[in-house]
C-alpha cells in the first residue's frame, strides 16, 4: 500500500486488507477501536487491551505458559477473543492440536516470561494512532499482484460483513491485482503453523511466478 515500488508481489494471511477499519477515510470514519467496541463489545480483546495495566494483569508473565496453551489450543477463535479469561484452570485437560507441541509451548512461554506481554499488547494500543497516520492513503489501493489465504475457522473470517467483502468484490476493488483468495477448511488464525506445508506451498507457487 505504502511503497508498491519496493514490492514485487504479496502473499497475505489471516487478516484481510480492511480499509474501513484500519485507515481514517473522511469525517465520518470510525476509529479502529470504536469499530471493534461497537461490533463486539468492551470485552473484546482489542477493546479491553486499551487501558494500560488491565491487560498486563491478565497477561502476567507468570501465567505465560497457561496463556499460550489456552490461546493456541483454542485457535484464537471468536469465542476466545471475545471474553475475559478466568483465572486459574488446569492445562492438563487441554489437548494440544497436532501442529503444536509441548516444546513449542515451552519456547513461547519462556520468551514471554522474560519480556512480559506489554510490547505485544502495545500494538493494539497504537491502532487508533496508525488509523490516523494512514489517512493520506485513504483512497490508495494495493497495486501489486496479491494472494490472500485464510482459514475458515479464523475469527477474522467471521468479522461482521467480512465474507461479503472478500467474496463479493470488495477486496478485489481494494486490491485490483488480487489473483487468488484461498479459504482453508478447518484452519484457524495461526494458519502458518496449523497448515505449515500447505501455506508454504501456496506462497512458493505464487512467488515463483515472479
């Protein structure tokens, strides 16, 4: 979007280019966080992350292993994203999906135990600022050859109106050189891990053309 002269082709996964959500366009535009609050309510993760300290308590480094187990095993579904997690709980009853190992959980947990979650959470706190900064590109389109891959179990595939946008010409209007839109049955938000070989093949086959 910003520097098409530096990009030959693009493969995007999980989160589609949603101009009306992520770019301020006109006086009537709704801020990113207001969009999520209106659509999903104040307990939605994007909304409840906004107040400093609240998310840090919820995502305390000491709970890193528990959090990573729950979030990744639930595929970051709409149900998981829309509710405040309850404290405690036994991870022994959580069956890890085939693509996720205990070693993976250990690795992610060790990293967040060291750094905490604030750096990652700050991405969401900066969404409205990014929305403002992107205003000069309100009418811009993604003008490089593009492929989009999403799982049909991804919470982003179930945002209000998103499937009509993806499949009825909205994405194609914003991304004129969209060549392929792939919906992977049974895959969730972490599609690059859940279907690693399939996603790698999609990326390779597309990029190899250029």
